[in-house]
C-alpha cells in the first residue's frame, strides 16, 4: 500500500520544522520589546493575509487552463477556501488598533520576505500548476498558533484581549483547514512531478516563514 501523499509531505516538512520552531520561539521570547515584536508580527501577517484571498482566487481560475479531470474540484476547493479566508485581514487591523498601533495611511511597507512568500506562489500558479498552492497552504495552515499563545502574550505584554483575536481564531480554525488540505493532497491523482512541485512549494514556504520570524524576532537595532 502506498503512503498517503499528505503523510509523505509531512515527513519532509518535519526535517525543516525545527528551524521554524526555533524562529518562532525567538519571536515570542519574553525578554526585550515583546510588544513591539508582536505589533511587527501583526503587520507582517496582515501583508501575508492580504495576499491570501487573491492567491486562492487566482489558483481557482488557473485550474480552468488544465485538462486534468480533477481540476474543477480543486478549483472549487480553492474558491471555497477563499471565502473562508475573506475578511481576515480586517481582523488583523482590528488587533493592531487594540494593540495601540495606528492603521491609517501610509501603512508600513510589507517585509520583502512576505513579497517573496506570496510572489513565489503567483509564479508557481501561473507558470507551473495551481496545485502547487497546496504546499503553501499545508505550511501556513499546519503551523497554526498554539491555543495558549494568545493568553501568554496578553499576560506578558499587558495588551487587551481584543489585540489577540486573530491568534485565537486561527488556533481554532486552522486545525480544520489543515485537515481539508490533507484530504485534497490525498484524494487528487497528482503525478509524480506534480507531487514534487507541491513538496518544493511547501519546503520553500517553510524556509521563508522561518526567515521571516527570525527577522521579526530581531530588535529594531538588529539585536536578538
């Protein structure tokens, strides 16, 4: 019996997970300016989330260019997930306001790593295959915030509970989301080449995310 693709992909991601976990631990360490790091994190996640719905919609549309018999069902999944993600960027802006951060114009430029994160997916969707977006989703949905993180950060920063809605919601929602991503990975009759491209997309995403967390973990002066 062949190993389900989701399990094989998770085995590959396990090799890079320690770097992601270390970067996350540095980001949320209790010393230094944790409040400032959390605000920078919110702005970075706002930039990531702003790209999420357009990426899913682009992938859904791109499925129509392929004659794979399963492409329409993948398009339906992407379109449905876009609706589930719609409006989450507004949650992050509300969190920022509650955290005492002005959200009017001009807003901070998105970190170049966020542009690389989303831009790589646009390239893969347009020039490779929209199924590669499943690798990106497997990492983002599979590394949801811990259910206790919002409470820990609220206690350590003194920020109000209203500043942590997105963390709380995603700790709950992403468990269902990653289960659906894995169902898609296991039910689609992807070719060996397509599976490789999905895996490369996932590993690339995990690497960029670890670098982004490391960057956010640095003090403004560059000190960890």
